[in-house]
C-alpha cells in the first residue's frame, strides 16, 4: 500500500516537473526581477468636499511583454475617477482603455479576451496614476488582486510576483494652506487677489481658510491682504505671511 502511494506521489511530481514552464529561455534577464510598487500619493483640490488623491504605480519589466494584466481593488468611501498611463523609455507603445468598476471597487486593464493592453519594449517602465476622490479624514486602502497582475513572460504568468502589493492612503481632515492662498489653489497668485476683492466688495464666497487669506498677518481679512499680495506679486514686496485669525 505504502509503496503504491509512493509510486503515485512520484508520478505526480514527475508530471508537475514536466508541466512546469521553461523560464530560462524566455527572459534574457531572468535573474533581474521585474518590479511593481506604489509611489508616494499627492493631494489636489484639498478644499473641495472630496480630496483628489493621485497615487502613482511604477511597473518595471526587463523583458518584452506583449500583454499585461493588472487588477486593483480598493476599500473605503472613495471613488476612482480615472487612471492615467505613461510609458517611459520607448515610443513604440500602445495603450488602450482601463476598466473602472465603481460598484465593485475594482480597476483592471487587460485580459485574455482583450489582449494587447500595454506593450512595453524591453527595459521599459510603465507609470500609472490612479486618481481617486476621497472624503476628508478618510482612508483609501488599495491592493493588487492576487493572480491578476502579471506580464506575459512565462515566469510571471505562472508565478505572479506581485501578490502583496498594497498601500493605504490617509487623507487629513484639514490641510494647512500656504499663506496668501485665499482661493485654495495650492499657491498665492493673482487669482487670490481677485478672490479677496470679490469676497470683500461683491459678496463672493468666503475664503476656505481665513488664516490663509490673511496674507499680511493682521489677524483679519481685509483689502490690505489683497494689497499685500499685489505688492508681493508685482512689486517685489514681502511674501505672504501666516495669518492669525482666531
Ligand atoms: Ca491661490
Ligand atoms: Ca489681514
């Protein structure tokens, strides 16, 4: 009985070895691992009801790939708005659409039924930007779906390497704006002057952050803040300073 069991096991092992892909002859840099990782997120539109989160994903392939598949899944009260695709190192590239399943919280590109999604040449870095809307104070947890992230080289196809690729992006409840940035654009410019004049004289919407609007540090928001900004922008005056409105 035992000998028959051992014989069966040996058969199974022999079959598995016979079925294993030959990785050595397909990837010229077999020992140079491909890689994929999330980059550092950045925030935009921080004064809107939802913050725009730009999350980069870097993917390096050292071998020509004629098909790539990736799939992400996220959790939290976030929405994926769009996915941008960049390819560096080669002009010989093609890229087609990315599917965003907002009900299922999934992003995916490429499949066996929709090949030729991305075609990087050898030694090419793909660069994705996953762009989300995330409520203030919320977190976006996102990860690669196991077995749904690979290049078409046999090694990665049979043994996906990227099963633990995941990250969590925390979005602050409040953001500290740059001094003088009355309109929350991310910088102090002439548009902040227009915003302040509109607010003070024409009943325009109030600044998102009174301290950011208090460009001259007088502890109140008045026309002198607009004057301070004009002096700074056009006449070499001192830069806006942190406000002190309580
Ligand atoms: Ca501004
Ligand atoms: Ca002021």
